[in-house]
C-alpha cells in the first residue's frame, strides 16, 4: 500500500482502497486496513480448489455463480473483503471490478494466522452485512463448520469431518464429499510451523 493511503484516523474507505497498489492484498473491516500477507499455502490452495470445483459443478447452469479469490467484495463504504470462495445469486451484484453487497454463501479457509480474523472480525462483519451462510474450513484436523444467519448473528448449524458429506442449508440439495476435499496428507507439524513463523499482517491504525 502506498504511503498516501495511511490516514490520521483508522477509517479507510472504498475510495481509498481503489487507489492502493495491487502488489499486496488488503481487506478493510470497520475502516481498518488489514494486510493479507503472506500468500496462502499449497494446502490452502488445494482445499480451495476442491471446494471450488464442487461448488462450480453444483451451480453450473443455475442462476447463482461461484467465484474465488482474489475478488473484491464491497459490503459497505468501510468494509471490503476478499473471501476464499463466494456464491452470488443476484446478477446485479456482479460489477466489472468487484461484487457489490453480501454474497449468499461465503467460505473462508483458516491458516495459522487468520483464526481471529475469520472467526471474530469477519464473522461479525458477514452477519452484519447479511451473508446467509458462512463456512469455516479448518485444514487440521479436517473440519468444515457451517453457520447460518439467525437474526443479527450466526447460529452453528453443523460441523463435518473428513469422512462425512457436507450438506448445504441455503442450498439444501448441495452435497460435498469431504474425503475428496481433504484427499492429501495433512500433518499437524505443518500447522505448528505456520503458527510459529507467521503473524498477522499489520492493521493500519493511528499510533
């Protein structure tokens, strides 16, 4: 992000975001900019590929569309995120440069340094914005948690392990075999190493 993007108050906007360089990925939550570095691991990408392929196959030929990162999603003037995977059912939300408004479904894949972001900040944001269904994917141990919007907050609908079949809620006939998603070696040591070596990117706040 260029030096000119740093403001005296932590209240960045969509207009600010559009002026920043594309060499790094950023998200804005409640006006605060978060660095999304470092890049995802190969494990993260493989999981995203498998879930993305299942979603693409399910939605092919239907009104809804599956999209993947990097894709800017503008939830408000002070909230811009890049979910790992998302489903849009209103074609008018798809703009040339971004998605305008809340997706019907968002999928986030955890890494050692995104737990707080995905489980706290983003969960609150997605609920406030009106995202109907939110999946949190934990690579190790393999787990997919399905949350459903219930009023102003999320209610946990179900958790699915590696040898189970995930069932959608907003899309009741959507099924994903998680044995296919997690069909590669998963080592606890890798997660421990990632946690030890990496820390969250800086949140640009006034000192």
